[in-house]
């Protein structure tokens, strides 16, 4: 398992119906991961992350942010990495790799061009 026996995955989505599909799909083959709390799903604004569970070893963002969400960068543990698409809505974005070193210095590099749906805010 990618997160190990003591790891945890926190999955955020702004849309409750997508969270329900996520839970349903996980339950098909890995109900134990949900039932044990190794995977937790939350109806939440992805721009703000899950500060109550931070810091994180890794963050993957599956929707395009118009700019770099500062809260997510702050939630990275020293030595951690985030992969996030950044750029204008419905145009080409850059898939970025954000690394935080052991001294909390952040470096960002472009991986490739991409197109993702927009990262939504809670209204």
C-alpha cells in the first residue's frame, strides 16, 4: 500500500455527489481502507486543504488552480511534494511539481502542459 500501515489519505471534493461516487468505488474493492480510516473523504474546499491533518508527505490536486493555493503549500511537510495543475480556467495549464526541502524552502518546476477542470471554491 502506498501510504503504509500507519499512513492516511484525505480526499477532498466540493461536490457531495462526486464524494459519494468516490466512496462507492473504494467500497467495491477496498472497503477496509474506508472502514479503518486509512482513507477519509470530505466535502470541503480543496483550495484550503485539510489543515487539521497537516503536515502532509504528498498532496495531489486533480483540478486546475488559477494560481498556487498558499494553504496547500503551507500544509506540506519538510521533504514533501505536491503535484498540481496551475493556469487559467479552460485553457492550457502547467502541471507543477512543488517541493519543500528540509529547511522549508519551496521550489516549483513545470512538468508538462495539461488541461484540468477548474478547482472550485465553496460559494
